[in-house]
C-alpha cells in the first residue's frame, strides 16, 4: 500500500538504527508528543532497539487522556438529561468520570451515540428537530477544523438544537509547560505530524530557540519515527536546535490555510485544564462570542461542575513524561482496560493502554544498545 508498506521496511529500519547508533555519543532524552506515535513505538519495539544513549519519553499528546475529569462529568450530566442525543467518538465512552462513564449513562437509558464525524451529529440534529443534539468536541488542532465546520454549518442552516461541548487543546503551550517544569528532562521533541499538517510549523521555531531543543516534525510509521529520532539526535550531537520537517509528504510549512481560517473564525484561544497536569495558559480553544449560542456548557448550565482527580491514578505523571506506565502501582492490577482509573488506560492513543495491549507489563529495564541479534527479531514489519 502506497505510503504505508515502504515505511515499514525492516532493512531500512536497521539502516536507520545503525545511523542513530553511530551518531549518539552521549545520553539524550527525546519526547514524542503524540499518543499515536507512542503506540507505534511500543507496538514495533522501537524504544527497545535504540542504543542505550537514546531514551524516549512519552508525552501528553493523547486528546482523550488530557480531557479533564470535570469536562467528563459535564458530558455525563448533559447526556443523562431527557431529550438529549449525546454524540461522541467511540473512545470517549469508556473514559471514567467521577463515578461512571458514558457507557453507564447509555445503559441507564441515556441516548448516547457513537459517530465518526461532527457532521454526523449535525445530520442527527436536522433529522430530530425536537431533540437537543450535543457533540463532544475534544482533541488537538487536528480535529478542530471539522468541529468548527459543524458549528459553521449549523448556523448557516439555522439549526438551534445543535451544540458542542468543547474541550480542545493546543500543542505549543503544552510544550512550553513541559519545558518550564522543574523536573523536565526533555532535550528534544518529535512533533506531531498531523497537528502540523493543519496548523503548519510557524509556532515551533520560537520554542526551539528559547528552550534550545531540536523539534522534528515526525509521522507515525516505524521509519517515520526512526528518521525523526535520527534527525533529533544529529542536531543534539552538533549542538543545534532547529525545527525540521521529516514528514514532508503530509506537512507543509504553512499547514492548511483554509482549515486555520475556519478555526480562527469559530474558536478563540483560552486557558484550559489538562487532566492530570493542571491549567495551562492559552492552551485551548472555546467558541467565540459569535458562536457562543452553540456552546453546550452554557446551554445546559454545567459550567459550575468541579471535580478532583483520584489520588491512586498517576496518569498525570505519565502524561508529563515523569514516569513510564509500569512505574504506577495500579498499572495492570487495579487499573486495566476493563477497570480503568484514568483515560490513559482507555484511549486508543493512551500510553498505559499501549503498554497493556503490547504486554509491557514489567518496570522498564536498562537498554542494552540493540545488538544485531536483537534487530533480527525486532517487530518492525
């Protein structure tokens, strides 16, 4: 399959690993921002094949995982109300709120539906004029254009029974929060290619310069990730800190201008709470005044809901890259995909879910540098 098979070539993977091994002379810690990259890394065993000098730290780039508990509870409250059709992507249904999840609400009689696009929810609103249809609009910059388009279309069509529960977050402020944390060990970033395909790369050079870290825009297949690591390590060894685009088949410098214009028309920047991390200034979007009538939080008067994270769950430390999932005492015992304590165990992009799915059940062991024999059995296929 074009743009897939050729980025899973084992021989090319070994060649890139050899180049990384030959380049790295000192310990370096790189953070992959996106949860999709984390799953690819764990699935293919990339972190286990790297030389011992290169450590990968899993970042907060899972939109389901960083959606705050209070927003989940707001979703549960809205979805429980009579006359509401609550629409969401499927991986939000198992995310635990304070005492239940959307599956439980559905089982108790709430009309909770899985959709594949906010435009599907818009069609439900058109077909059910006597019902309130709410779409759970979460995600990074990647999903924002479609959500903005849905609201734009709702206003154009005069649909007064459609609204969004918005919990959009932005990557650059999160990078800044990570780098300014006292315990930060990150020395370089693999930036999320799909985010940059929408927003472009303009916000990253200032961050790379200010924190003196290389930032390499990277894709999601094994060779994409290895090439991103190779470029980041090369910059670190040379003492450089630039933004590089290692994903040119999908990312342009300017991103997608039409999508950006749609976002800027419908949304405005706001402070946002991140689950397990806290409040990050200017890290989210909310609907502008012109589209505030479509804000479900205001429409259903749930803005006052405030909650506390469970103390047993260490998902916040996982999201900040402070610990690996296996360093949490609840991982794989009291916290499993069937009985999750936090969203990182539920989401298809969560680090805890990746470790559980691919049977990384033990605490991390020291890396050995990846011998030729190890490469022969590597699951980079």
